[in-house]
C-alpha cells in the first residue's frame, strides 16, 4: 500500500490558531501521517495510508471549520 494524498479547501482558515486546531483534530484520524495547512491558499493537504475522506472532513468540522473537497468544487 502506498501513501495517498487528499486536499481540501477550508475557507475559514486565517491564522496559526486555525492551523493548530485543524492539525490537532486531523492528525488523530486513522492512517494520517501528515497534515499541512496553507493559510494563504486556504488549503489542507493530508497524506497517509487508507485515508478516510469522511473522517477527515468530520475532523476539520470538529475543529470548527467548513470544508470543501476540491473535487466538490468541480460539480
């Protein structure tokens, strides 16, 4: 099994507190190996093995932020 990556647009991230809150929640989701929050682009990149999109979205929501998968924007 290889590492996979998921990317989410999170419009509400604006500061280091936002970054820390998202990393804290997403980092404990099973399979997650790294979480990178780009405040300027409003993106969250998650890498890991057997990533669960629903669980990651729920973790970002639990941190207090709305999340949009980039695939969602295409539809």
